[in-house]
C-alpha cells in the first residue's frame, strides 16, 4: 500500500471519520495492512499503539494479525506493553501460545518476570504452556526471579562475577526453588510476587515464602520467639569468600492488617520484648510484621523439623515455647542486631525506621524511670 495513504491514517486514527475513495474505513485499512502500519509507526507511535491496545486487542478480527506481529508490537510499545500483554493473554491466548518461546527467550531476559506476572493464570491451558516453556529453561527464569523488576540495577552488580560463577550460582538457586515447588506441590504459575527491597525479592509459593537476593545485610543474628523461624537461609559464597547471592525459605504468614490492627502499642510491645532480650530491631514497621498461620515452628513436608540455629544464621536457639497461630512475628531478619554489636551506633544512624527511633527514646526513658523507682525502693528499704 502507498505510504502516503497509510501515514495520515496512522497519524489521525479516528474511526469516526471517513471512508476513503475505495469505501474502506481506517479500521479496515489497518486490519488489511497491519504490518505496514507498524512499519510507519514512527510518525505517531502513541496513537497507533493506543489503538492496538484499546481497540484491536478486543476485536476478534485482529486476532490473527496480532498473533503474527506480537514480537514487533511489544518492541514498539513500551508505554502500553504490560496492559496490552495482559489483555492478549485474556482475550487472544493463542497469540501468547504461538509466541511463548519468544516471550521467554534470552532476548527478553530483563523483562521475563514482568511478562510472566501479566500473562499467567488467565486459563488452565495457557498455564500449562507457560509451565512447560519455563521447564525447558528454568535457569533463565530463575535469573528473572533473582533479579526481580529492578533488572538494570542487578545487572550492574552482576558484572562483578564471571559466567562460570554465575552459572553455578544459578544452578544452586534453581535447585532451592525446585525444592520449594516440590514440597508445596505447586507449579511455576503458582509463584506470586510479594515485593522487593534493597537486598531481596520475595515470592509466595503456597504456604512458603522464598526470598532471593544479592547478599544478607546481616547473617549472624540473635534468636527470639518473636522472630519467624526460617526453614533455610544461606549465602552463596565463592572460594574467595565473596558472596554472590542468598536465599531464604520461611513459612507464609498473614501480612494484611486493618487500620484498627495497626496499633502503635502492639508494635512497641514487640520492640520492647526484643529489646528486653538484648536485641535491637532497627526496622520496626508494620510491613516487617506478620500474623502466624501456624505455630512458629520449622516444618517441612508436614512434619516438625529441627534446624540447627547456625545453619540459618542464628547465634543460638530461642528460649521458651513457640508462639501460637495469630500471634505477631518479625518477618524481615536483616535489621535485627545484638545490643553489643560494635557497629550498632553507625547502623542505628543509617538504618533506623521512624518507629525504631521513636521506640528507642521511649524504651530508654521507661528504663530510666524503672531504675529511679528501684533506687527509691532500695533506699526506703535500707531505712
């Protein structure tokens, strides 16, 4: 088709307007010359991409041309890509099916996680196709999970290591993921993204949480019944003692709290209980707390298991009976420190949350008041 005829259509894209001299609407012309329209998209990219994302994807007559041109469309529409892909997966899953190798290919390595999250769980057949494709190259998918959505930042970090080192590390992390999937009897499409922070990305897999990251902010930490007991927690360390990555597996806890439940006093009670045991919690906030769905015990395949404290980074076993279902525990272990940690002063200045700063002042004030009362009582007793 003559570019001079396509260009104004791509530029305007008003389906209410005109029929050209041949009696065709703009929609009919774009349908017939879809690939050509994409080729001249440089004129008014957003208008054409809006039309494809908002109109074409819901029009069954466009199913076949979208299927054939899916890779090119994705490359051309960064602004609408995720909305478009989710819509295609919902209304034209055959287009995903026939392009599944491209979607989960090395070419899209830095976007595989986002692709996975928007196309999964639309129907059982598509889930089977996704699971089969990931199974073919599970290490590539593991790298996507490991790096999370902040791929570019992780990529800079990754340059510090050689390809052999990265391959061996990914193999180990992939094995850990496979173990959790098998233990929970889940598929890849059951993996749910929770969140990511400075050090790790967290995923829910059934009744487990898997965290993958670069390196623990803190590995050797004090233990306490208020701390969620890990099933596995380890750094992946090279022979020269450089840490490449870490993984952590814990039980899933309820992290949803109503406004009424977010009572500052409850949070302070946790802080105080830890502090009374010589543990400083630098990152006290509700996003780091969960409600137990079972006892705070380590379980695997339905049975209680004994985990050596040092194997998961604890300096000791915790004392007392485990907390029961419904009680509150600290779920982020990176900012728990012994009160005699030599680096604590600097760490408190750099990493303390607003609650922790506030609670620290309150705790010390209360402690001084208790001391004053004790001194008075001792003095009166001596009289």
